[in-house]
C-alpha cells in the first residue's frame, strides 16, 4: 500500500515557518554542523524555554503546530536536528540512510548544546522529547548531560519491538549487521521491517497531519532521512537496554511526565512503563487504541489531551502556566 498524497492542511501554521523564528547552524565540539530552530518567546510574556527534540528520521517542521501552541503560551522554543538526519547531514555517502556510530555521540552533542543553550536562557528550562528524542533526553538526564527543571517524554523509545523480544532482536541485529558494512540500510522505506502496515498507520491516524511531513520533504529533500543503518539498530537495542538497567534512574530528581501510547507498534510501551516505575518523580499518562506513535501529531482528541496534560504538569512542577 502507498502512503496518501499530501493534502492542504487544516491549519496553515503547519506548513510555514513562523514569523520571528530563525533557522541556523550550531557546530558540535568536533565541528559537525547541526541544523537549529529558535523562536524567542513573545515579548512581555516570557515564561521559560523549551528544548524540543524529535525522533529518529524526524525534523522539527513536523511539529510546528505544537511548537506554535507552546510559543503562544509564552515559551521560547528551541530544537535541533539530530546528527546524521534531516538537515544535520548524513554520516554515510548514502543520502537516505540514518546512521550513527554510537548513541554516545548523540549524547555528546546534546550535552554541549544544552550547556550553551541553558546559559543563554532565562526562566524555567524544560526538555521535551519524542520517541528517540525522549530516549536520548532520559539518557542525558541519567548521565548528567542535561539539567532541566522538568522533562516530558512523548512515546519514548525505551524498548524496540522485535520478534521474540528485545534480547533476541539485539543478537540478530548484531549478527546481520556484522555480515556487511554497518552503515548500510537495515531495511527499505517503512519505519518497521517485515510489516504490511502502512507507515501512516504506524505513526498517526490523522491523515492531514501525516501529510504535513510529506509536504515538507517535497519542499526540502534534505529532510528525507530514510531507514536506519544496521549500526543504528544495534545501538538502539544496546542503548535502550543499558538505560532500562541504569541505577541512575532511581536517583533522578527531575520531575518527568511520560506520555505512553499503549497501542504503539514502533516502540515498546511496556518498556516505557517499566522504566517509569523506576523513576522517583514521574507522572504517566496512557493513551489507548485511539493513538498511534506520534501522540503530538494525532487527531485533535488525542493531541489536545496531551497538550492539556503537559500544561498541567508544567504549571504544577515548574510553576508556569502553559
């Protein structure tokens, strides 16, 4: 089955960079350029700053609707594309393979960016991450790479689906990955191998919001990341396994809100719930069959509920409405 063709969005904010926002380039300590987005808070209404990080293969334009919502409530919004995907280049000669040598490289980028960014913002600092972004933010917390006043993890990638379970999946990925170049693509176009489920249904039930991603990729082909490499897959299994077992989880003082899609077929919601049980200061909000993986790009009923939960959490835990 093919994906639906892009259609006009219900809200034009989803397909236009907002006035006052800037795209830029930030160089990691090793010189690698990362594409950035920054949107200062409305003058006179500054509440604090949000660093929003996307998932694997994502780009921040997909989330402009939600970023605009937070901005309208007084938040400064900042984001960057992860190394090796979207506008932050590729780590292989192939233009459409999302590769990483080691997830520690992601954390090193996050650590350096956070230190510079946090020093230049005022008010409460909040980290919000979707999927792989949620995983990396939580790992960053566990390793002391970031120190937000609160963190929101949206459908966090804390376990990967695999036939026979994660342990077998990791062993198989290591074996297959070792048979050739680790930077080669692990599969073709879908977000999940060996499935007949259309990519759209894995991500969101909202066809219009799904079409936003395709529209942006048509405007800027750099935003097409493609499938992960075998090295990314192996590292994904390893990093999630080590984080789930990290004793640092039980000592985190940062308040965490975790939004979990229980019908998620891309990441393992059971793993997320198991991790949440280890955190000393966490609120878990569950979504059922009404939500696929991209909670913040779901139908209005799901997305609106998620935004209300985030607003309430931030008001309660950092004393900031919106």
